C-alpha cells in the first residue's frame, strides 16, 4: 500500500483488509509511507499495535512508484497485491479470491476491475465516475471498468503478482510519478507472462472531488503517458494520440489571431477548419452528456461536459508539457 497523506481515508481501507476472511497469519499489509505530513503514520502505528499483519515502511522518495518497490522488495509472501490507501473494498473475500484466481488460472499476474463507484459519493464525484466509465471519458482499450473474466493483457489493470515476476522483469521504474503501473505491466506482458482478470477482485476507487483536483490528476496522467511512450515507442496507439491532437488543436484555436494575421488566407482557412472541428466536438460532448443524463440523472447534464473537457484537455496538455520541457532540457 503506497501512501502519502491519506489520513482521511487510510483507517477505513486498512480495517476492510483486517476484516478479510483469510487466516491472519497468512498475509501481511506493508504500508509504504512517502513521509506523510498528516496523521497517516500515527494511524498506521496505532493500528499496528492491534493487528500483527501490518508493517509501516518508509518511502523517502515519496513517489508511488518507489512505494510499490518498497513493498515488493520487503514482502515475505508468495503473491503481492497492490491496494491504495484511499479505496473501498466491497467484500471480505478479496484475499481469498486472489489466492483462488492464482491457483486455478496458473497466471503470473492478476487484473481487476477498478470502478469509481464506492458508497457516499458527492454528486460531482458521481458525475466523474459516469464520465470515466464511458467510452468518451476513458476509451475502449481498458478493462478497469469491465466485468470480463478470463485471460487478458495486464497493461491496463494488472494489480497482483507472483513473486517470480520481479525476478524476471525487475521492479517498477521510479522515474515515473504516474502510469508506473502501466509501464510495469507492459514489461510483464512483453516478457511473455500471463494475466487473468476477474470481477471477484474488484476494488472501488474514489473519484476526484472537484474540477481542480481532477485537472491535476489528468495532467499527471498525461505526463505519465509521455514517459511511457518515450520509454516504449512501440506501445504508441491512436487512442493515446487523440488527447494530444485535441490539445494541439485547442492551442491553435487560442492562437488564431496570431497566425491568421501572419498567414493571411491560409491562416483563416486553418482557423475555419479548427473551429468547425471543435464545434463538432462540443456537439458530441453535449450528446454524450445528454445520453448519460437521460440514463442516470438530469443533474449530471451541466457537469458532464466540463468533466469530459477537463479529461481530454488535461491528458493532452500534460503530454505536451512534458514533451516540451524534456526537449528543452536536452
């Protein structure tokens, strides 16, 4: 469990792990703390006095990627499951299901659904979950919102690993501050290892609570995607380029007065094409928001277009931002 300043939520998540119907002497919980400045450490230390399964480990590098490695390198078990400090475990059979899936499938790693639908969400969080679970808000090449069971690519949703995986592919790349799991799972797949996913392993995640935190999350994901593609160029897909193209188009729209004056008729033509394209985009955005709102609740109709735009622009601009700054450093 790699954490940093999860004092608001970590006790709930830990207690859900303590309540698992699994022998207490057969599993351990390694909390890799990135030197939290809130009450995270105090909470974990207090719980460790009650529950022998828990160990608090330092993660001085603070990044989640480094925290994962702290756990992987210090764990004593045969299997390793990554659980965030701010999530909801919907039943007490998770650990039993993990052990069972490893045993029956013979897979090297396991994937899991990660829907954004835990209890007690605010209306805004519900709208984010609705957007992220849709094709427009997440794309169609990921299984984290799917109930599919069977063998699959681990790239999008791998979260549990047999010990021998690390012996073969090494550990998580600590240069990553986002998408570190995607990059690690990509190496797992490239090494020819198998992944099995099951809805029995579902863990529910909490969406961001407002547009500002959602924007920062999407920018970080965009930066993570750039690092991933820079390291593994062959992994580039059209889906990954769509937000980048969107962000480039958005920047060109904002710069229209500049290049229209410099390029004359050609600049005006470029502007017309871009404005027409974004006009079509906003029509699709509104229609998607309308469709989801009719299906779920009309109160989401106002929020969804803003959330969709935040997702697309954040991913694209995060990618571009790191691409530009990396080129500048070189």
